C-alpha cells in the first residue's frame, strides 16, 4: 500500500463511524501491510480523493469535447486517425 513518507506531518482527527464499518475495518487488520486503523483510514481517504479528482477531470474532459464546434470535431477525428495510423505503423 503506498503511503505518505514516514516523516510527513500528520494531524489527528476524530471520526464517528458505524460499528459494522469498524468491524470491516478491523477485519482488514489481518493483512500484514495494513498496519493500523489509522493507516487504513488514511489510505481510504487518499484513494477517495484520487477517485474524486479523476471524476472531476473526466467531467471537464467531457465538457470540453461537448463544447467543440462541428469543424473542431472533424479536425479532432482527423488527428485521431493520423495518430492511429502512426501508432499502427510504429508497432508493426
């Protein structure tokens, strides 16, 4: 599991979660690299933030392509075809 460097400054927070979630979390502590509850929660938050950033980027990308004019879409298709031919030529 990738984590922050050992010397990174950490802040203590308190959260209240349901008992079934705590049981599930504690069940993961049997995995050697799990470490502690704190480590598992930190990794879960890290993954959630990464997923959230990816979703935001996906929405921005979609908005960009939806905003293209007809001419820009045509040019984009042409560039995609050129890139596909180039990649095919390169990898054959």
